[in-house]
C-alpha cells in the first residue's frame, strides 16, 4: 500500500489583480507574478522544501527540460514530492505524506505574501491509495468539489486602510507606502505594497517575454506603455484589448486523462498541458511575425504599419499580457484589434495538441480610447468572448472559432447586452450580426469573418461605393429603417443589380440578404459600415490634429 497526498493549487481574484490598473507596466508585473505563483515559485518552493532535510528528494518536472515519462517517480524512487503538471492556472503535486504537503504550502504561501501581496492562493489536499485508487478520479473530485468549495467559502481579506493621516495609492486606493521610481516621462506617484511588488518585476517580466519571442521580434521590442503602442503625435489614440479562450478545454483535459493507470495519467497530462501552452505561444508568435512583416521602413528609418501609422521608438503596436495556454489576453493599437484577433484565432486553429485535435477558440475585442479604465475594457472583452462562446453553443453546428467586438468612440455605459439592446435594436430586428464565426465552409452560417471582410472590401473598392462616403453613411441610416427602405435605396441610387455585396454562399439564401440587407431579422451590413466609419473617423481626427500642429509650427 502506497499512501500519497494529492495537492492542487489555484488562485482567486486574478482578473482585478492583473487588470485593475490603467498603467501597462503594473499590468505586466501583475501578470508575471500570477504566473510565478502557480508555476515558477511552486517549483522553487519544492526545492526549498527539499533542502530542509538532506534525505528529502523531490522532482519538479519541467516540460522544456524533461520528457513526460522521465524518472525519478514518487511511487518507485522514494521521492518526498513530485510535480505532476502546472498549467491552465492550476498546479498539481504529489507528496509522500500530508505533513509534507502542508509544509510545502506554507513555504509557497509565505513567499507570495512577502513578494506578491494581493494574490490569493488556494490549496486543497487529499490523501489516497496509489495502488487501489484512480488518480484521475481523485483529481477531478478535488477540483470540482473541494477546490470550488474552498474558493466560495474563503473569507476575503480586508487590508488595513491606514491609521491616522495617510495617503492612498493612485492605482489601488490602498494605503500608500512610498513613491514609485521615475520612469521615462512619468513623474513618481504614490503606490501601495501591492503596486510596489508589481513594478519590481516589470523588467524581469519584459525580459522573459522578449526572450520567448526573440526570433519573431527581430530588432523590435514590446512596449511598456500604451502611449508607445503606435500612438501618433496629435492622435486621439485608441487601444484594443483582446481576450481569447479555448472552447471546451476543461472537458478535453478530463477526457484525455480518463481510463488510464495513475502513471499514464501523469504522463498524458504533462503532454497535453505542455502542448496547449506551446500552441498558445506559437499562435502569438505568428501574430508577432505578421505585425513585424507589415512594418515598412522609409529612408529616414521610420517604420509604418501597413504604411498607415508610424511605430514609436522601435516598439511594436502589440503586447501579450496573459499568455501560455489557451487563455490569452493581449493589447494592441486600436486600428489593429479586429485583424490581429482574427489572425490569432486562425493561427491557434492550425496548432494540433497532444489529443490530436486543433484548438478552436473564441475572442472578445474591445476598442476604447487609450486612457479609458483598463479594468472596464478588459471586463467588456471578457463579456464579448463569453457572447461568442454562447453563439457557438447555440448554433449547435459543432465546434468552431468565433469572435465578437465593440468599438467605443467615447465612453461605455452598461453591459454589452444593455448596449446592444439600446443601440442595435430597431423595429426591423437586430442591426448587428455579431458574434460571428470563423468558419470557412461554404455551407456554414452567413455570419462569418470571411463574409464580414468581403463586405468591407467591396464597400471600399467597388466602383459603386469607392470614395463615396456620403453614400455609405446614407446606406447605414437606411438600414435602420428595414427591408423596404433598403430596397428603395438600392433602386434610387442605381446600385448594380439592385443588391448589396454578396456574402459567401450558404443554403442559397445570400441573394435574399444582398437584395434586402436583412435576413431573418438580422442586418448583414450595419457592422461592416460601422467599422469602416469608426476607423475612417480616427484617421480624419488624426489628420486634423496634425494639420493644426503644422500650422502652429509655421
């Protein structure tokens, strides 16, 4: 009989911890600390635990160094502890005794409290018999029941907000303990212990990211400030926050480890966890490479993305914030948000993981003014991703990737559902066809990324529409009035064949959509026109600002 203790680690309140600040450097440091808490520091805590007794041996499996089936093994080689895998925000470990599991947890918790205040670690333990019980079932039970129960029952910490006369941190509103170090043009500002910890690890986090993408970046760097993300002098400047998440990955992990002996379960989980992690990173590398290739450098050494806007100080207008796995968040210049999200989804689909299947995912894209509250923008991107996932589920046409977005020219009021009800519903039906799928099959639903981009291209390049912005705006207003008004518009303006651009064929109904602008209570063209107008207005505002500055200089 071999009695071991299974330990599962997780964290709570991660979204507000990472995205609760408007300063990109603080977001970068926070994301790095979260990844360290359940991965890097957990491995180091194992070695610290081993050093407390010369007879203790541990094995901190690292996929970049070891094969999944590598030895030593806890059941055969007298280990005090073995790291099963770390991935998806969870860390799973085995200990030869519960006292070891508790001691390890104390070591890790102490470090998190000291070096990453604000991160909430949750640990659960379960003793089991290696020879007679299924490790797979023990893990599932621990995650579904004990871990979730502990998360729900956990009493939130209530930090002391100060005694006597105190000043507050500008980012967290907690008690300030010091001034931040000067950084570029930013003056020092009051910070709490939590923000101080985040800022301490910014350089380390950035170096790790630069090294990971070194072959894709070339001579370029990732920005540490949103103002360095392609913002031109005089621009009103917009940023895009993109959150993407794999479809049904929890079930795939469950199914992959099912009906296997305990050691085979460990090996398979290591393979799957590592392959998912690499798939996400490889997809991001594809995005980086495409952004780099899109930069044209002129004789003066200035780089322009697609010849449209200059990059600043050799910084890419793109930066991953949360990466490694199927759950990814990145930020970029607002003008690139939709396109880079689509590129990422396609690149991710091209990655095959250990279970032999590609990863289908959903993405939410929120484009807002650069200094809009980041936490709110992230929350909306997460809600949009959730809407896309619901669309996939409701369609009942198998698994596929999908995306949803919102372009905020000014502020945001209410949830995405409230915004859609208020701004995109008319008597004829829904003006927006979002979310849309990333399917490429001819017989799929017409609400696809391919159909959307085809309409945008047609309105930009076809002789009936090219350079005729007033006409496009008139169409947008007419679409609000419904089918009859749209048909009259097409006839009065003598549009070719009295129809709008065709979507890719599906079930022979796209002709009805092109002739009426609407199908089954959904408008097929409003989203494309809105996106065109949004980006045109950004360019016009930028040109006007630059023109004013040039006249002032003269």
